[in-house]
C-alpha cells in the first residue's frame, strides 16, 4: 500500500493522527490512543515563552516515550526568536518532529497573536516558521486554520508560502479563527490545497470527523494524505480502530460494551497514576472518566462520585461497580 512521508517518517495510506489538545493529550491518553491505532500523535501544546523562561510545567509537557513514536512536540508563540529557541529546546527531547501551532482559537492565546491569532499576520507567521525550520534538524510541520474570518481565508496562498520556507507537512482545520468550533468545518479549501499542483508536502485535514463514515468520505472526496481527529476522541479513543476497520473492510465494528469500557478506563487510570503520581493522576483523569460513561442511564450520582473521589483504590472500586451494574 502506497503511503507518504513527513521528512523520513513513513506513514501508511490514509493515516490517522491524534490532534494535540491542551489538558487532553497527555502521556496516558496518548498511550491509549496508540494502542487503538493512532499513526501519529503530539504533545499538548507548549508555550515558547514558558520554555524560554524555564517554566517547569512547559518542560514537563515535552516528555515523550519510545512506544509513542512517531511523536511530535507542538510549540506556540508569537515572538520569532522565542519560537526558534523553543524549537531547539524541543529538539533536545528527541521527538520525531516539531509542530507549530498556528491554529488554537482560544481567546487568551489568539488575542495576543499566538495560535490562530497569527492568521492576522501572515508575514510574521512565515518568518517564524522559517526561523524554526532553520533552528532544528528535525522535520517541522504546521497546524493552522482557513483564516481569521470568512473575509480573510488566506490558506491557499499561505500553504504555498509555508511550504516554500521548508515545512514538511501542513494540517488544516476547516474553520476560521472567528468560528472557533461552531458551525460545520469547510473541507472544500482543504481539498483545493491538496489538489494544487504546486503543493508537494502531505496535507492533513482536520475538523468534524466523528466516525468511520465521515473519515472515509473525507479521504475519498478531498484526497488528503491523513486525517487528524481531535474532540471526537474524548471518551472514545477506540475511534482509530473503528475507522481503520471500516476503511479496510467496509464494515462497522460492534459498539464497545460497558465492561470493555471499564477495562479500558482502568488501564488508562493506572497509566495516568504511573506517569503523574497519585494526586495529579487522579485529578487529571476525571475529565476522561466522565466522558467514557456519559451515555449511561441513571448515571448522575455515580458520575459525581467518580469525578470527586481522590483515593485511587476507591476509583477502581467505582469502576468495578459500573461494570457490575451497567455491564
């Protein structure tokens, strides 16, 4: 099967990437997503300012593990020298590539010109990208959006400019910054960029892929090299397995049972504690535990216990209770 490369990293045809997401794609969640077949993963985004000012939390986010490979460290910021320095710090952690976040729409990031705020300053975006490419020997990729708003969808020209300064792949979320996550993602411009004969780098599409049918349709209609999946992985990391099975066979996998979800949540929970220690491991698993079981009937009182319990053993007992009652 013919695949594609980002630098020297080989990927299968119709690859599936896990989107980098703050407070979600930590090492324990990446561990689970890799198990279900994610072809490429990224750290949570890391502030270039945090790295330059030696913030412990920023450096901790760059911890990667061999079983995750290929793995990218994603950085964000709006100051060219700080971004180049951050890329050098990231390279020392030995990821497979460096990704630049020009896509985050959150106000506190975008309003100061970082993330998708950079869509208002395309010349600066290109300058930063060029400096990052020149600062490291690893492949550099970019994740961005269509533009700042519907009247400034600059991505067709911007894609060429970013390629010309040396990026090895481009991920495009099919919304503008002003849309945030509202409305439907528009993949038509993503497809247009992929079809542009000047574009030689892989194009990864992102936005609103929530199931196997949607993924298959996006590959067929827009010809992207890979699809990046973000919010649809919340409480559903097995989506990668579902999509791959459907692409290979044309058939859907049966839904995961409650007992299977409990076993998955248990392994995820234990991995979180292993990586972060008991206190942080428990606290930062709460959002995931809530999502794994959100569809259960009459679950409210159990859910409250699950997301407020501090003792690891008690959480494990609650998981076993869920399996006995709803499994």
